[in-house]
């Protein structure tokens, strides 16, 4: 799937889309915005129907906060620095064909010894990892799939929203990654089994005891559509607006 070269009607369709639809069309598999959750309360585990995770490790504090994003979000702090603790979201159904677009904003407070954050995309059996992204204690982002180390894909910053978008093309068996609005990996084999079904979005953290050793997540969306538009005319801000 080459998104850098689309025919003229791609732009026409995109412009029509802007006028006709305020949000992206297609099927929504997960919509976790936290905007209807009680502030300063632990998040529930009601699953995708409730816009909540299905599991939160007992060692993990996952609290709905009114900041640092402009809308309510989820703050995560691991109370046990000796282990990786995790929370997991699931899609409303497992998907084995078409596109799966995973998009979210995250916020890091600190880069330093003892802090490491992992984002995983898994199938419904935990056998196939479509993608693992490690945000490490030096500020590097390293990637991996089920069978391949992808190496350093980028770096991250603290104290501001950091957008992440991953597109799985289940038919072509590829993945593409945008980090901070910049293409980091395009149309790369995802390495999972051909029949694997995407279902799980998991964040894990190994954090030290510092008060700012934490992260926040907001606007987690998993949808079936990628807006048809020439990549060179598509600012990141416009992509974000379409997917909110
Ligand atoms: Ca929100």
C-alpha cells in the first residue's frame, strides 16, 4: 500500500470528506477517550463497550485525570519498580482482514533510569505480536514484531502530547508506524501468522519510585479506515482532527 502516490481523485475524495463528515468513517473497534469517566478515580475494567481496559495489573495505578491533555485521560504509575506491570485494552471484535488503524496520544513526564514503557499490539491468542514499541530510559524508541527486531525507530520527548499511529494492513500483512506525526516505518511485514486476528492493545511499564515516573494516555481509537489522501498534503494536525 503506497500512500505517497494516490490518483487525483484521492485528493478530491478527501476534500469532499472534509465537507461531508466531521469524523472518519468506517468501523470503530475501540473508543477509549475517558471523557465520561470520573476524575481522580481508578479506571474500571469494563472493556471496549465501556471504553475501558479489560485488565489492570494490581501493581498499576491507573487513574482518570483532568490533565495534562485538554480532555480527561488516564494516568499510569507502576507502584512496584521491580517488575513490568501492564494494562490491556481489547477491540470489540478480532479482525483478520482490511485495515486496523490504532491511534492515541501519550504523555511522558520523565526520561531516566528505571523508566521504560512498552506498547504492544497482539492477536487474540497472545501468540502473534504485530508490534512492540519500547520507549526506553534513554529516550529511544525501539520496535519489534513477532519474529523481527526493528531497531531504533525514533526518540520521544517529555512534557507534551506525543501522538502515535499504527496501521496494520491485514490483507497485505504489513504495518506502518507514525511517531510524533512522522513516518517511522512504512509497509513493513508485520511478521505475524497470515490468519492472525488483531485484538489487543497493551501498555506496560517498568517505573521507579519517583513521583513523576509515570505516563498518561488519551484518545485511544482503533478503527477500520484510513482517510484516502496524498501523504504530502496531509498534515499531522489534520489527521488528528479526522480521527477524533
Ligand atoms: Ca480524553
